[in-house]
């Protein structure tokens, strides 16, 4: 059991922990670790496959704050997507766009449902940029202006759709769809078998887009917040 500070939310009074099973001892141990980090509460991640975790925590003052739909695409079986409707480049081709990507990340991360308290520091250049394959990091442009970006992550032999950001005044124009098409085309061309993605349940447009591309729902991840054990 690993209890950590929450990236981008370190200023909040919560430490982060995953529970796939829970009892009084595990909860109290996580609470002790949270206090050692200077936090008075826990942000607990679990899934709807382990409803006993929620049932244990709710009577102890925990409330659901976010929920993510985990979906997966069978890349080989998916239809070939149409070419993107916007000019797209990769970060491998345009590393000079890093400052503009950072500016958009600072806006887009707090715009996520349930994440308005997020702050994006310059540590983003590592976890949000350098840690991801530059050839699978797609950027939508209008001239030299960045309209949006989205990247693929590769971790533990699993390819995932990473964070996607679209400028506020460019949302609803199909940019997310163009980036996702490019991601799927890249996955097909590079022998990726499956793509997994996580989307907050309030992002109805993105969930509908996933369904159109052939993603199937696997399960939900649930995030709860509440006080540490006394």
C-alpha cells in the first residue's frame, strides 16, 4: 500500500492511496502514512469491481468526488479511421512547441471535472512531456498556434491514451476526434494490440467519441475523499 502526495493537488489536505481491498487495519495504516506527509485526509481510488471498499468508507465520512470510465480498443479490429481534419504534427517533429504545450496544460488540467484545484508546475515538462513517446505525441495547429494535444503512454506493456487538452475557444470543433484518429492510426501502424483510456463520467462528448471509434467499457474507477482515521 503506497500513500503519496497527489500530483498537482499537493496543496490540498489529502494524500492519495489505492484500495482494492480494505479493512480497519489497512485504513488506519494509510491514515498514519497520510499524517506523516502532513495530510489530514485521504483521496482513495478503487473500482466498481470492489464495491466493498466504498461500502467500508462511506460510513466513515467519505464521498465520491470523481468517477472514470475505463475503456479499451481492440486496435486490429477497429476500422481504419479517416485522416485527421486538422493539421497535426508530433512533438518529435516540433520540440520547439514545448512552451506552448505547457501553457495549454496549465489551463486544461484544472478544467477537468472535479479537478479545478489542480496546479501545473514546471515538473509537467517531465511527467507530461518527456515521459511520453514524442513520435506518438500529437499536436493540432492553426498556423503556429497550438489548438490541442494528446499523447499515448506506454507502461507495463500497456498502451494508453494519455491526457488530451484542447484550447477553450477551440472546443467543439472536432480537434479531440482528429487527435484520437491520429493516435489510432499510429497504433495500427506500430503493432499496438490494445489502447486503454480513462475518461471522467461527466465528459459525455469524449465517451461518445470513444464509442464511435469502437472502445468498449471495462469498468469504472471511483475516487473518494474523506478524513483519516482518528
